[in-house]
């Protein structure tokens, strides 16, 4: 009970800090319509969020984060640019590790800004750095936009690119697809047989279910086209590996990516965005020479970050998850905005972890 | 006090369990009338037989209200989170075989593997505007399996019976269900994906990791384990 009260008041302090930096405090419903979250994250979210229901509204979820409701609220009636802050409990279903809390507080800051995205990234990162500065945390950063740009820049079919992009947050399936597309793994025997059959649809009867004959034929045609597409070149799949394995201080990464974009010019705009961000951060007093960058960072979180990603970790406490984390999620507003979209970046702090590190929990 | 052994209260599963223990020198039998759930144990001291529905045995083991329990390995995986931290597999008993599998319409000639299913699911969502529906009552196992295999753009719809009929009735596009011979699947024009085996289930003797034991109960348990091993 006392711990909860302390967490609440620490959260209020952090909220006040973000308000003092110009953010408007907002609230969100605890019960969120399940279908929005399910459509966004897929069935996996059921393993991570509590689902409940009633006879009128159907399935509801106890909010697993604030980002989705805040984006929805902004898309409905927000002015631009906008800065929001919030503090409240989120709920996470735990199925594997009983020591992890199933409810904890988050204090967040979200910035919706169309004009200068490098400045916006730097603003959010610096605010989190400032709020957490007494704790002496290690900052981890990455940029999903680099990997996404590299996939888009491959000299191969759009169908392959969208298959890879669809699984960019599922490293195993992404790897399997990449190996298939670059000819490292042979196509499965059943597919070879299907494509060699004189009349592939001969056995397709009786037709049952909603998936139509046309849909089956469309997929077979796609498989045929795929089989005739030359493999992704060795040098291009090396580029993807290179990016995924990057793990250096930011200036070194920038230099490396500049080298890579000589071979893949499509990467340049994303690399220039990284450069602009580092400059904006340096201008705000961040020592970017010491800032870690990981090419794979952000790939295993909830799948909506598509640009800059960051997290703050206590190096003395490797048992704790990130004390704060965030990133850019431009595509999320497009999914939730029904045709409209606005670039956005934000993050959350976990006040219980802050207290624990401050020795007060 | 006694060691509590939970056994399915009816049907073939109960009879086969009684046979299995009988062959190992532990006599289990029901006492009283057919309708009364009373039972006795011969051949080993300090053991009490508890007759329960097979689907309740995982829960009772996890709560530590029974020390040993016989049930399908699929039920333990379905009903318990992080099941192997709560119960331990003592013996696979060699009966009650059933496979939890993923099956699609036979007419889907383009879908043989989970990677095909994943690709078809993406196209289906684009065409129909909703995620492909999988009818099942084994939500946890199917979800964990598909996540590990990297299949996306599906949804699970609950089906507590006649699951194989859901495709024809267009309330689901495919099913994840238990099968032993595959007969019902074939009759409903479904085929099992080549790599669509989620879990190979059989009747299994489990030991609770949670149940408290006195020294005397420990001795009884050791005696049972010696007889059956």
C-alpha cells in the first residue's frame, strides 16, 4: 500500500516535469476496445493483455499501454504540433515469470510534430535523459527506419519487400524469408510439386470455406512469379546482415552506414535522418560520441516503432527491464487515423523502477 | 495423512489408468454404487484415490491439492501457464494418444506448410478485411505454437465442439483440434499441415511441484514411484 502511494506521487512528479516542459496532461480509459488492439498487434496481444467482456460492448482489454488511446485521441481532435503527458497504471498479463508485475505505472510523453523530426526525436530523448539524469543510466538507441529503408532498397520485387517488412518485428521468420529469397534455402518439395503440376487446381475440390478458388489461384500465380524471380544478391543480403549486427558508438555507426549507402543509395535518406538527429541531440548537449547504437534494437518490442528507438537501463541492475523506453511510430497514426496520419515520437518511464533505483521502494 | 492420487473419474481413460497401475502392483478400484465417486487403493499404504474430471486434474495439481494426477499432456499444457514449473512429468503412460494439429481445407492446394499458411493469411486479410479465423478450444497451445513459428494475421475463434464443421459453415477458415485417426478431418474435407503438429498428447502421470508433504507422505510417494518405475 505504501509502495503504491509512493509510486503514485513519484509519477505525479514526473508528470509535473513533463507539464513544465509544455506538455498537456491527458487521461485514457482503462478499458480499451479489444478489436483495435487485436487488429494492431494480432492474437499475440492476448498473451500479454487482460481480456474481459460484457454482453453489450463485447471484448475489452485492460490497457496494456497508453500510446494507442493517446494517438486515437489526437487523431480525433488534436491541434498540431501537440505534446501530451500522462500517468497511470497499465496492465500486463504474466504467464511465464511470476516475479514480473501484472500492473505497474507508466508516465509518458508523446510529441506529434510534422515539421522537424530530427528535432522532435532529440527533444523527446533529451527530456527522458533529463528526467532520469540522477540515476546514471545507460542509454541504448537504434533506428528501425534504417532497416526498413534497407529492405525497401533491395533490388527485388515489391512482393518480397512487403513480405520482409511484414515480418520485420519477428526476427526468426524474417531470417527464414531472407534466406529463402536469397536462395540459401531451397523451396519446399510440396511447392515444387505444386508448381510443376499440369493442373494445380485439379485436387481443389470440394471447395469449402470462405477462401475462394480465385484466392487460391492468385496465390499459386504469386508462387510461380516468385519461383521465376532471381535471388536477392549476396552483396545485398550482406548489407542487411551488416545493419542487423551494428553495435557501436553512434558516430562509428554513422560512418559505417555512409559506406554501406554507397552500395545501396536508397539508404541515404534514412542515414541523413540519423545524422540530423545526432546533430540535433549534440546541439542539446548530449554527448553523442558516447551514445550506443544497435542495429537490431527495437525489433522485439510491440510492433509499432518504425524510426528512432531508445531505452534507458540500469547497468548495476541487469535484472530490471528498461526504466524508460520509447521511439518514433509514424505508421501507427496512419493505421489508427483512417486515412490521416501524423509523425509522432514518444516514450514512457516506469516510476516503480525509478523508486527502486533511488532506494526508496 | 495420505498421498492423493487424482485419476479421471469415468470412461476408457479411467479403466486404462486402473489397468496401468494394476500391472505395476497398485490396485485401484471404485467402491460403492456405480454413481458414487468413492474408491480404494490396494498394494501400497498411505495413498488415497481421488476421482476427478480429467480437465480438472491440471488445476488440482497446480494448487497442490493432489500430489499425483493422471491426465492428458495436452490438458496440462492448455490449462497451466509455464506448466513445467508447476508440475513434473513422471511417466508417459502409453495410451490416450491424440495429436493437436492444424488443419486447412483440402482444396487449399497452395497451403502445405505453416509458411504457406502465414502467406495465405496475409493475402486473406487484404482481401476480406479481417484476420483469418482458426476455430479451436486449445487457445494457449495454438497461440504459443503460431507465435514461435512466426505466423501472423490470424485470429482464434472459440469452438467447444463440432470444430471440423466450422469451415463448411464459414465461421472459421481453418481449425486446430485433437485428432487420433484423422477420420473426422477427412470426412469434413480437411487436411493436416505437414508441419502443423502442435502437440503429441498422451495420458501422463504428473507430480505436483506445489503439494506439501510430511515425512511419512514422502515415504509413501517414494514407494509409489518405486513400484511404477
